[in-house]
C-alpha cells in the first residue's frame, strides 16, 4: 500500500515540477534574447520532475502489476492540468471546463486503482 501512495505522490510532484518547467520555459526567449534566469529555473524544475519520475519507476518496479503506460498517461494529464493552474488559465475557465478537468483526473485515478 505504501508503494501505491508513493507512486501517486511522486507522480503529482513530478507532474507539478514539469508544469512549472513549461510555464517558465515560456519566458526563456524574451524580445528575441536568451533570458538566463528562466533558463536556469526551467532546467532545475525539469530536473526535479525527472528525479520524481525515476523514483516513481522504483516504486512501480516494487508493485510490478501497475501498467507503466497508465502511469505515464496520468503524468501527462496531470501535467496539463497543473500547467493550466500554474499559468492562471484555469481561473478563466467556465465551471464546466473545471468539472471536465476534475472528471478526467478522477477517471485516471479510478482506472489506476482498478487496474492495480
């Protein structure tokens, strides 16, 4: 059970780090010039995301019956959701769009639980 919790928490942390990386990456080239600070921050948060992914794989190897494709799909969808939150776009969404996001993430969690 602890391994399942670790996979979920590390997936959330890694997807959040990747989302922050995407948001900062948008600031790397300002006015046609390389901006060092966003480049460094982007690189560091992507590194954190990759570290979380590697640790996630460790716990997935212990579980053995968790589908890596399902975990990677969940990671991708969570990253998308976190980008919308991190860049503030979700604040402009209609309530139906927010419910669709919540429903999509909930379905992935249910699928992860049922197939594990």
